[in-house]
C-alpha cells in the first residue's frame, strides 16, 4: 500500500537514481476500461495521507514527461497499436 511505497521510495532515493517507475493499482475502472488496460498517470493526487507531513495535499506529484513518452512508445511497439486503438488499452491522465 501507500506506506510501503513511501518506505521503498525512501530507500531508493539514497541511491540517487535518475528515475524509477512504481507500478501499482487503483480502486476502480471507468466504464470505458477493462481489466488488463494500462493506465499511465500524468500525476498522482494524494488522498492516502502518507506524504502529508512532507508535502501539502494540494500539491500533485508530477510524472516526468520523458518517462511517460518512453512508456507509451514501448506499449505501442510491443502491441503494434497506434492512435485510437492504443488509447483503448492505455489511458493517460491524473489518478485521483
């Protein structure tokens, strides 16, 4: 859960990586999504209160655009999909 993610992040941060990707889950699907769809968030709006002491709740945690583009291109390459067909299986936006 969120507490474990923060602990893992704290441990990884001391290694000073250029970036890391955290994969997780969320609580629901939109009616346009199906199980197995990949959702790539632009930002994470926190309601879990794990980082409240370190960062104000109203501050979103942005994702690096370069990582998002690289992941989207990789999904397109692996699936062979593009345009609307790619968007049918992969969403981008803010996870709330």
